[in-house]
């Protein structure tokens, strides 16, 4: 029979009589036309199981009984069969049915093929084969999504912490409420992860509970991020308003100091020259004369002029720095706070849950080498 050999003389003889000793392949499988429904090649003959089974009508019976009937009836001609030619086909039952006593006696000497295990080994290898390219690509994308989702969750948690803590004046309570915003962000993406995981496992009740939990966290997180954005926008407006007031005040001071500086005579000598002149007069003892007193008055005006010039220069430097800083930090048109909060929440919750659920589904089911095979399935290498 080619590469197939049996240990039962009865089966070998039956195969030779039926002319099927060369019909079986290396797996011990052959296909014949079904005598019941006439399906061409629909009847599967299995040496390992000692049974015949039709994939078209679902009927099955003992292999030896089929071989005897085929030997007695000769070659099938696909014409309507008489009752004597039809082999005893039994409807397939969900449980394994023990063969009849006479057939059991004949099959006692028939042992499973010694090379049956090696025949089934390629099938097991085919079942456990994985598409490594797909697994690597999905794993890398899942890790990218996981990193992006966790980064968005961190931003959302920071925004919630700042928004919730700003609503309480006490420092201790502010920290407590701030961390409640971080918890809401964690509950959001964690809840959506559980939701998709339960839904993929068809646990709809648990998925519904996880969805309610996730939506509560998402709503809280969106509210906190929106409040954070609004507070920042308001704070920015206040800062710009205060800066405008400061600039107006500094300009007013510069104008006032400039008027005082203009009142000082331009011919007023420098402080160094006047101090040197006064020191010379004091050295010769002529401090009682009028030039000495005039020089003292002029020295006061020189010092006043120096102080005004220093104030004006400092105020102008402050104004120049404020103008340059405001030009560099001039904000563009901001997105609406609610839109920014919603998108950040979607990136956080959905990106993280997509990545985690993908990794769970990708690595949770790993076939083992000891996994039993279903002999009713087709043995396809």
C-alpha cells in the first residue's frame, strides 16, 4: 500500500480485495465516492480511526464494513443502489459510539499505525505556526500607541491636577483635590482598556460596567482639562493687562523725569569737576566766598541730573525688555478649550486602550505542543 502499512492482516486483506491498497496517502487517508448521497470524493477513509465519513451528508460507518460491501458489490457505478449494496451508514452522533460486538472482535487485532504520531506532527506544527511579520508590526505599532497614549494621559493628569488644586485655597486640600484629577485620568484610559477587553471576550455585562466607569473618568478628565485651559487663558489675559498698565506707568514716569531733567541748566558742570573745584577752594580756606556756595548748588543740580538720567535709562531698558519679551511670547489663536480637552482625552484613553488590548489579544493565546487534535477535522499539512 505504498508508504502506508498496517498491523492487521484482516484490514490488509480487505484493502487488497477492495483494490484500495494503493489508494491511501502518507497520512492514511483516502477519498471515495459516497454510496449514500453520491458525492464524488466525498467519503473519507481513515486508517488511523478505522472509520469512513462523508463530508457531504455527514454519515459514517466502520471501515471494514465499507471494504466488505465494496468487495461484494464490485466497483461503484454511481447508479441507484439496491438495499443490499448500501453499507450500514449510521447518522453521526455528538458522542463517540462503540462499534458492534462482531466488528469489535474483528478490530481487536488491529492496532493504530505505529507512525500515526509522526503523521499528525505536521498538522500540529501547522496549527501552531504564526505570522511573525504581522506580530512584529502590530507589536511595534501597539508600543507606539501605548507611548503616545500614556504621554497624553500624563498631560491630562497634569492639567487636572493644576485645575482641581487651584479651586482650593488650603495647600493640603489643594494637593488632595489635585491628585483626584490624576486618578480620574487613570480611570479613563484604564476603564476603556477593560471595556474593549471584556467586549472582545463577549462579556457584555462586564464591558457595560467598565464603559460606565471609563465614561465617568473621561468626563471628569475633560472637565478638568477644559478648566485648566480656561484658567490659563484668563491668566494670560490678566498678565497682558498688567503688563500694559506697567508699561503705561513707566512711560509716564519717564516723561515726568524728562521734564525735571529739562529744568536743569545745560551748562551745569559734571559732578567730578565740581567736586574737584570745591576741594581746591576748601584747601585754600575760601569757603566763605560766593563762588564756593554757587559751586555747591551746582553740584546738587549735577547729582540730581545724574539720578534722573539713571532712572530714565533704567525705565527705558525695562520697557525695551518687556516689548521684546512680549513679541517673542505672543500667542497664536488658541484652540477652543473644550476641543483641546476632548482630543487630549481621546488620545489618552483610546490610544492606550487600543495598544493594551492589542497586546493582550496578540500574546494571551499561545498554543502548546501538547494540545490535542480533533480527529474529526481534515488532516491538512
